[in-house]
C-alpha cells in the first residue's frame, strides 16, 4: 500500500511514522514534508506545496497512490478532497463543504445552533465599529475570533474592552488573513480539552481525549499559540463525559451535516471548555487531526491507522472492531524557536535528535528542514513525545529527551502536564 500525506508539520510526521509501522504500508510520500519525514525509512518528501493540487493529483495518478491523507486545514478548505475525488483518488479528509466547519467560525456557530450543540453565546459583525459597540455593551472578559483560518492564533481572550477593540482592529486590518468579519463570543471559564473522532459520515469513532497547552508561557500565560504541549488521555474527559460528547456533539454534528447534504468523511475535532462542575460547551470545531494532539494520541493507538482511514473513506467504519489502545499515557512537549508566536529566526542548526530518540521518546519534526544539516524552519520546531505507564513516566521521558536537543534560542514550556502529574491512568 502506498500513501501520500499532505502537509509539513509535526502532525504529518506523526501520521507518516504511524503508517510506516504497519507491514501493510509499503511506502509513504509527504508533500512537502519536513526534515523528519526526509529521514524516515520508506518515506520520500515531494517538492509540492499543499496548495499544488495539479502537482499532487498528477503524482497520485502516475505513482498509483492508494490513499491520500490530508493533514492541514488550508488545503481541505480550498477543496483538495473534491479535486482528488474527481480523478478517482481515495482521500481521507472532508470536502470543501465539510471543511467550512473550521474555515468559517460563523458557519460552524450556525451549525451548532441548528444541531442544538451546547456552545457559547456569540454574535457576528462585518464592521469594526459595530463589533466594538457590542463589546462595550457586553463588557470584558470577552472572546474575539477571526472568522477564517489563522493557524490557531486568531483567537483573543480579551481581559479588557481596550484589548478586545485592539483585537477587532487587527482582524479587520488583515493580521489573520482575509477574515471578512469577526465573531464575538462570551468568555467561558474552565479547562479546555480536545476530542477528536474519526467518521465516515455515518459512524463516529472517538479517539483518546487530549488536553493541549495553548499559551506560550508557563502557568498558561501569554499569547495563544498553535499548541505548546499536550497529553493524552485527558482525565478531565471522563468516560461519562465522553459518552455525552459523542451523543450531543459528534453525532449531532454529523447528522446535521448529512441533513445539509454534506457527506463528511475524515476527522471531526471538537474543542471543549469544561466547567468546574463538569458541564461543557463546544468552543470550536476543526476538520482535521489536531497538532500537537496527534503526536500524543497516535503513539498510544494499537489499531493499524491505515485500516481506520480506509474504513472512513470507504464508509465501512461501523464494521471495524473497537479501537485498541496501549495502556498508560503520552505527553508531548513542543520545542519552539525563540520569539514564537511572534517574529523568530530560521536556519538554526539542530543537534541531539539521535540522543533524544535513544531515550525511547519519539521526536516529531514540525518546523525543520534537512539541507546538509538539520535546521529550524518554523515557529514550532519539534514535538517530543514520551509514553509510560502513567503521566509521571510519560512527562519525565519527554523532558529527558528534550534536554538532549540543542539549537540557538530554543524555547519550551517546562510545565507541560502540570495538571496531571502523579495521576495514574488505566485505559
């Protein structure tokens, strides 16, 4: 079996790594891939951007690719699945219509309201002045969201009205792309959690819940990022809560999408806010595997990944046996370039990867490039994942491996998993 993975981040490296652990997978290609995928055995990077649909389509035809797995949200939102399906290629990832669930926060909010999915009160504005007036009437704290895709950085939790107004101005000035309009939401309190599920448009199979660390600073302070670390399974998502999320959120969303004529096959990812009393609301939906959640979830998955992805594409997920998981826990620490999520430098030589992997941890590359040396090529550079019988072991292994890695101005949070240390997990 030959698989093409579209994307260049840590998520895509983790997907390629997991696929290659199966004897059924003969070869993986990554478009464009990164320094880590370039070094995987039986894996080849392609000089094709995620938006080069013609190039990707030609390659899949000429090389008899059995399955394309789309990692990032941008090509999904632009319609890569529709394009490849027209030439008869099997693609894991929703169509352009389905990808609206992430590409447009306003569209997703309307879908949640139609499906009666619990979510924050929100209002949509096409003009900055009206949005600012609304903020004044509601007060702070309040949440300001760019409507379009913003790589996880288009959300501002404004503690003051002035901060909310600044965020509104930044969105309408194009700081987060061509958002067009802004979504203003009530500020929810509690802990965030990520629930990713595989679906073939009819059946839902949730993966292990995960808990990300979005803020750049320790103690969950500072700016939002694409994610600075994650652990799984998240104890805050109890089996009872997961059953409720599956019924009230995941199944409701898929049923409502189907009612709209959207055949959604891929990952449906619900970002939750869980209150101290155990109630939850959906903050957002994403249309793809999470990053860095994937880097913690896939090392615990025992069911062959390609079997699950093909079952989704071929709409036979209901026939698959229950997902099998390793016992214990996983923790992923993201190593970033100094200055991220703001301005940062590229081209810094990275050393110590072999020593880090010798500890037994997995080092998933995100912003790296292999030239003569391995160098940094992005804001989030690496995701270092440790697994163990409990969180204590998993977190300790991840940091042991991180301490082997060196590059100029590297930065990472030293408190990943602080909420779950000393908690044993049995799944």
